[in-house]
C-alpha cells in the first residue's frame, strides 16, 4: 500500500495493475464484512442482556410501590404517596 502511494505521488507507473489488486481488495472487503458482522452480533447480545436487566430492575422497582414515568425511568415518590392506595400509583 505504501509503495502504491509513493508511486502515485512520484507519478510513476504502479507496480501492480488493477487486475492484480482486485483479489487482494476483495479479500480485504470480506474480512472487514466478517469483522463488522461479529461486532454487530456482540452489540446485539449486550443490548439484549441490558434490556433484560433493565426490565427486571423496573419490575422490582414498580413491585416495591415506586412509580415510573412513561419513558420507564424511576420516579421519586412524592410526599404523601405512602398513604395512597397502590392502585393509584
């Protein structure tokens, strides 16, 4: 690659033709696609685990009488909430 850049900057003829470079470029693209697929699989796995943990946490919090806002974030109980019925929370 460096040799190719040096040849281009010096305006020399390339050491390799486009036909000679094509297999190397295709192999590089396949390696990068495989790497990207592995990274996506790892991301999806971590995201799924985090979602499960989040759902469990929110379930525990709501089960203890704590409210959550529409986005699922924990809401701090207001003064007097302990005297309300559970159904009103």
